[in-house]
């Protein structure tokens, strides 16, 4: 059996949007704790500095307390922001199952604005199928809130 056959299948969520704003304006909304609280979830302990650990609090389930443990992995101002997103518990099935993923925001200049590509990667299937479905819908639903924040900052 090959190494690839032994690895679990993973899925990624990808959202790609072009904004009529400079990358710097979008960057501010992605890396300001106060603004993140308005379009996603209020982070605790957040700083856009590699190595920083922070958390989000969401709805608990089963043996999971609802805390999403995050760590900033990469920061390239106005270009790339990456953090680990971990939560859930091994004993939970469905919502609240063990999750160990990475969220990546990539900004690139385009004519009359910037492209934002969000990749939330590492959903192990079928264990994370509920999280994948919910978060696929969730990232799409929060995009209008992010756009509203960016519009305010412009």
C-alpha cells in the first residue's frame, strides 16, 4: 500500500472574491481583532503576529467546550495571513468532532481592486463532514459582513 493510500482524504473550502478596494483596506479587516469580532467571531488574545495563540468561542457540543484554538502561522502584510484552527473532541460525532485545520487568506492586486482568496484546508472526511458542510455555508454567509466592514473602512 502506498503512503497516499494510508492518508485520510481531506477537503478544502475555497472562497474567492474580488473587492473594489486596495489590499491594505482588506488586510485591516482581516487582521484587526475588533473588526474580526464584527464579521466572524470575537477573538480572545488575538494579534497578527506569528506564533500568537488565540481563541474563538462558539456553541459547545458533547464533550467539546466550544473553544476553537488558533495559532497565527504566517503574516505577510497585505498579502497572506494564515492561522491554525483546531477544535472539537475525539469522542464527538458530527458537530463538535475533532478538527485540525488551517485558514489561509491570500490577497492579490487586480485591476481596480484586490482579490481575496480564502482557503480553509484540512477537513478529514468523513469525520469532519458536518464541520465541512456547516463551515462551507458559514464562510459564504459571513462574506457579506466582511464586505460591509471593508466598505466602512474604505
